[in-house]
C-alpha cells in the first residue's frame, strides 16, 4: 500500500473516532457542580452548545422533576428570567413548615445565542429524593426559527434517544446547611461586560488569545537568548585577556 494512502486511511479512522463523542455531546445537558445530595441543596448548570438547525437560541425553559422541589435561577447577562410555580408531587418539610407548592419551571429569554456558541444557565436546586436515583430535567429550547424539546427520558439499558432530557444522579448525604452554602456561592454570577454574553466565546476569540500568548512567549525566549549570548562574549573576552 502506498504510504500516502496509509496516512489518509489513518486520518479518516481518527476523524470517525472523534465524531462519536462530538455527536454525543451535541445535546443540551445538565452539569452538576460537585455532588448534588438526594436530600438537600446543590448547583446545576444547563449547557446549550448549539441552536436549532443553525438558528440562534432565544429562550431556554427547564421543567423541574418531582424529586427537585425548589430552584433559584442564576442571573445570565443579556437574558431575562421568569419562573412558574405549581403544586409539588408530595409535600416537603422546610424550616419546620410543610411546603406543598414551589417553582416548577424556569425560563431564560434573551440573547440571541448564536449557533455553535456555548452558554451555561445555572440553577441552585433543592432536592427530595433517594441516593442513586436520577433527576430528569425536560428542557424546551426556542430559537429564532424552530424549537427543540429535550424531553425524552432514556430507558435503563436502552439506546439514548435523539432528544434526551438532561439528567443528573442524586448522591448520598443530607447536609442541608453545607450544601446550601456551596450552592449559593456557586450561583453568584460572574462579572461580564454590559450587554454581552460572557460565556459565548467564538473560536476566533480563542485563536486570537492563543496567538498573543505565543507572541509573548517568543519575545521572552528571544530576550533570554540575547542575554545568554552577551554573557558568553564577555566571558570569552576575559579569558583571552587572562591568557
């Protein structure tokens, strides 16, 4: 086999291997910040990595599952927040009182978030479930043209559906105070320029920052080389005079 043909086959194989995780990561997903206890408080980021068939995202609505009984949404620059309250699947105890209603949906509306740009929508949540069970968040992604409902709950041992709901696994532990402090601290919004989406960074921006870093690194190496050369010349002159 010709060497060039071998290289092309190897490159195609590598590209195919990379395409699998890329496709798997193309969903709207939930990323917990540390362990989210089955009974307590935690922080979850909902990651939106693309639009609707190329159309920019204009709204994200997250519906809470029965084992998530409360939520405090994080402020995202350029997006307005609205919440919808409703009846809980079962009452929960909080601060000595029985709670029967709470936040059931959270919507961020604004942007727009261009296709192939990433934005995270954070939420501090209160849970009431069992360790090891899943909390499935059904999400509606609205775009300038079209929408996608990420609402299919995967079956145990089955194939992943085309538009799966975003899921997290609840962990053991019920330290309400510590978990609440951690979640509220994580929910503090980072500062961002007014009117800009801080988390939506284009590939051109990243390439520009990388080029600046390489240029600075090259300048430092050049200065070090110049100093080393001058030192060598000085030492050589002294050696000749001593001889």
